């Protein structure tokens, strides 16, 4: 196979031996610099993408995709759920009552965010059923002679309270009973029906679930607060939320998970950009190494360049020699760095090697996920930077005057 002489010469310069071995060492260091820079960039992108995706999945597993309110109130949540379930892309609908309370056992009391749910419908809008560690959703329904209702507690909250399935806890809500002594907070004994782990520290330490009827009595409400929806495509949640008002009328108000968690995910996206730009400087430093190595090569090979030009080589061919040399360094370094970065990220994610405080980052380990688009952008950007780095040295080589270069040879 015939190889263009520009490529042949570029390869010879890269693989120089004996007296020109120094040039090969510089080229190797430049290639290594690109490899390290690209590998670091791939790992950083994988880290931020994995962390963002992991937290998003856990939030959406514990919460519905869309919340729907009705200005006139929701008297019959089953009928409203059936109506909303008929909308395009909606695959699940269930009622909810939201409130805060203080919960206590034999240990120190704690605050809890209570959600009243319908055990029969909740599985269609959240992953609570699969997140149960002990007990069942059906255990929330009142049972026994006294009709004591059940409560599901996050595993960390249950541990802090020192309770297990079957124990009783006291729940006190701000809504009280008016008496001659003033407003007396309403307290109710509930039976621990089970524990769950949704994977988010904030939820597992401060969340509880009770049945709809129990929540109504605790918070003194006659109707539910809202309807929770789950859809088939989480990224389409904003469009589905907007369509609810247009399809069902202005009395329906809806908000989606992107709106509820906007500030959090914006902060993660900003961190991803900042980390990518910072680590991207490593690739820039590697590009400067390519510039330096090519300048040294031009100085070392000025006699060879002059001979090539006297033999008829055009300035464009001389430029191509050094551009190809820089591109070879960039392509090899980028390929090696992308491969090493992907392999390392996969190992770190599979074996969960990097542990982090769950109470700070909401997850117990650093997840890594390499997206094809991110990988493609990193590879293209690295090769482009390496190509730009060859422009100045190659132009200097093309401008070399053969007469001046050979005068003292």
C-alpha cells in the first residue's frame, strides 16, 4: 500500500532513534499528556453524569412525576384519578395528603413529613412497594379491635426512634382540638406497619406514610390535597403538566418534578460544567507540549526541511508533515485516554469503590456513567485542540528558507 510521503516522514520523525531519540521522548511525553488529560475529563464527566442521574432516579422513585391540584378541591379522588389516568402518557394516578408532625416513641421524639396515601394505588406512582424492607402497604389500613392505623417509616427514622414492625408510636400534629384550656395538639397512636429505604438520606430519616383516612383524621381534612401522576417518559413531564390545564380547564393546576427540583439540578449542571472546564485545562497543557515538541523538531530538522524544499516539496507538503505528526500524537493520546477513562469509570461504578457521606450527598458511593454523546464531544474537542496546536510550528516549518538553512551546512 502506497503511503503519502508526508505521513511517512511524520512517522519517521515520531519514531526517531539514535541521535534523534530526544525528539521521540518529547513526543511520548506529549502523547502521555493528552492521554492523562482526556482520561481525567472522561472520568469527571462520568462522575457528574452518574451523580446527577443517580440522585434524579432516586428522587423520581420516591416521588411522582407530576402533582395535580384542583382549585375547587378534590372530593372524589377515585373519579379524578380515573380522569387523569386517561390523559396521554399518564400510566399511574394516586391521591396524597401532605403534612408535618412530631413522632415519638420511648426515645427522643423527632419530626416527620407525613404523606397520606391509598395503599392500593400508590404502587402506580412511586417505588415505595419495592423499597419496603419490612411490612407491607396493606398494613397501613386500620386493623384490630381499636382500629389502630399503621405507619410506614424510613429505615433511619425507625432506627432513631428505636421501633420495629408492631411497635406503637405517638404522632402529634399542629391541628388541635379546641378546649376550655385553649388549642390542644391532636395526638394519635399508630402501629408501625413497616420500614422502607428509598435510597435518599433525607427521605429515609424524615418521611412516613399513612393511609388516606388516617391522614384525614390527623390533619383534620375532609378532602385530599392533590393527585400524583406517573408518566411513561420523565423528560416529557413539563409538556404533560402544561397539557393538563389546557385539556381539563383552569381549575386544574399542575407542576412537574423538573419544576419542584429546578434549583438542585441547576446546581449539579453548573458543577458539571465547572469541573469539565477545570480539568479541560489539562488537555490545554498537553497541547502546549505538542507545540513545544514540534518547535523543537522544526529546529532539529531544519536541514531536512530545506533539502525537501530544494527537491521540490511545496510549502503545503511541509505543513502537512508537522500537522500529521501533531494529529498522530493527539489521536493516539485521545484514544488511549478515552479507553482508559471509560475502563476506570466502569470499574469504579461496578464495584462502588469510592464511598461518600450519605447525609451530605444523598448517595452512599460515587456513581459513574459515561454517555456516548459526552464521550464523542470529549474526543472531538481533544483532537481539535491538538490540531490547533500544530498550526504555528507547521507554518514556521513551511516558511523556512532553504538557502538560509543550508548556508552553513
